[in-house]
């Protein structure tokens, strides 16, 4: 049974130990070796960017976006090959819908400038808090003239007082317990 070729997007984060030329050269050899059975339809090299968090003790990475067409059965092999490569910090392979847009880095940066608020580098962001309630003075919060009621709680330290009963009273209580007439 013939499977149709699907279009995939591959995002690679390359180690920052490369120079920019070495990173571009590595992408070319990666395409020649790993994507040799596929057709690369789109490529965008974003360059070196700072990471949001540390990955494998690295704070920056080279970002590369590749779109390629391939059969679905080679994706799992490609994923395994990429995982074993130490020069790639992270990767993501997603299947694209037909006729999906191909945004370049310059398109994304232009969209960010038009739609995202400007970053203020020197000023601290305005803090939003709930309005503060005025603090009550100690005289307002606790009325010292009347003490708070104390709750009696049984504690394990104080043993229950035993009642001394004679033999007749004990038999009477026992019969009440057995008959169910006694309230405990």
C-alpha cells in the first residue's frame, strides 16, 4: 500500500560551540545525510539566539527551520538519529497541513514589532497589586475587656476519672448497656 508523502517541519537547536559558518555547513551535511530520501522545500537559518533556560549547560543555540516532504515511516528513524547526535541540543518534528504558511525570521520579527508592546529596558514593570487594606490597631482587633471563651478539649494527658461502683451498681449498669437503655 502506497503512503502519500507528507510535509514536515523540523526545528533544530544546534550547539553554540559552532561558528555561524560551521553551523550552516553542518546543516548542509545534515540535509545530505539525514534527509537524503526527502525533498527539502524550505530552509531558514535564524542564527544564534539566547535560550529562555539552560539546555545541556548551554545558554544559546543556533536555530534552524527546515520543511521537507517524506513518507511517515522515516520520521521515527530521523527522530532517533537526531536524539543520538550530540551537536543538536533540541529538535521538534511536526507534520504540516497542506498550504501552510512559511514565515521567515524577518516575517516573524516584523510581526513582533507590529503586535508586541515595546520592552522597557531601564524601567521596572509596573506592579499590579490588590489595594491594601488599612491595618487595624491592636485595640481594634482584640477587645481586651472580655476574654475569649475557652474551649475544653479532652487531652490524652489527662486520664478520665474512674467512678467507683459497688457490685450491685455495676450489674445494673451492665444490664442497661446490654439492653441499650444507657446513654453514653
